[in-house]
C-alpha cells in the first residue's frame, strides 16, 4: 500500500509518500494494539493519530488502563483485590491473571524490540545524576 500525505503546514503543499503493509488510523488503545500486533507479525505499519498515541479513542476520557504489574505474587494479589473492589467484585480471577501475564509479556517484548529497532540517535537516554 502506498499512502500520500500532504503537509498542511507547508506553503507549497509538499507530498510525503509512504509505503506500508498496514495503515492504522487512530492511536487510541485499540489502534495502538492493532498496530503493535501487525508489526510483531512482521508487517510494516504506519499509525497516524491526531494527537499522541494512547490518548485518543476510548483512552481520551478513561485513560489507557494498562495494567502493568511485575510478576510478583504479593503485588499481583494486591492489584487483583483492588480491581475486584473497583468493579463490584464481578471480575474473574483467571481472566485477571491472564491479563496481567500478557500485559507484562507484551510490554517487555515491546521495550526490547523498540531498543533494537530505534536508531541510536532517537533512543531516549536515561536521566543522569
């Protein structure tokens, strides 16, 4: 797929031509996960959003709600107990554990992949003392 974008800030309507396998329009929670899923399967993905990734769609009013908890049984028990109380004790513990496992795994993979894929000049440096 070839996509052509016109730069609205350009005075002479410069056109940017991009080639991609998947074009995702919208960087809310769903769009971001779709883009990540396609990219993790080897597709070349372009995600476009009017704002910042993870702040559009359902994420705008509700937040992204990424439930990232280290695989520590005490921390996870506290996290699940808190979510159960917030949800009126209607949650399924097996499902909660699965969400915690998958979120930790995918987030860890994303961090490793981003470190490998992003050119060194674009990587964020840690704050120094």
